[in-house]
């Protein structure tokens, strides 16, 4: 396990060598939560907000394969949402 986050009584875990999609980094946590909720509805995947260097990064996780990650990334790019693929290992 790389990291474990608790947000609003929900626990999210990033496991070794898991690929996540980062879609933004926000200075305002309210904006991060707003985008997180929107992306969760679009993708059907859990989202995580991580605070790093005073920025709230919105990550999409829960992918079983790299193909699944790439399919969601392509879907987001089609609707003009910029994505960054990150690997935690």
C-alpha cells in the first residue's frame, strides 16, 4: 500500500504500482471537491483529493488494468478534460 486517505468517512487506498489519473490541482479545496464530484459521476470511478504543496490534486482511481485507465483517459480527453497519468510504486 502506498497511501491511505480518509475523506468524509470514506477510505481510499492506493496500492503499489497503481495508475491513477490526475485531472487538476486547485488552490481552493471547494473547487477540488466540486471537480471531484463531477468526475466521479462522469467516470463511475472513485476520486481522491490529495493536498500536496498547498495544492489540492484531484485523482481518479479504481482501475483494474492499464487498458481501463487508458479508456477513461480517452473518454475525458474527448470531452476536453486534460489528464495526467501517474504511477505510484
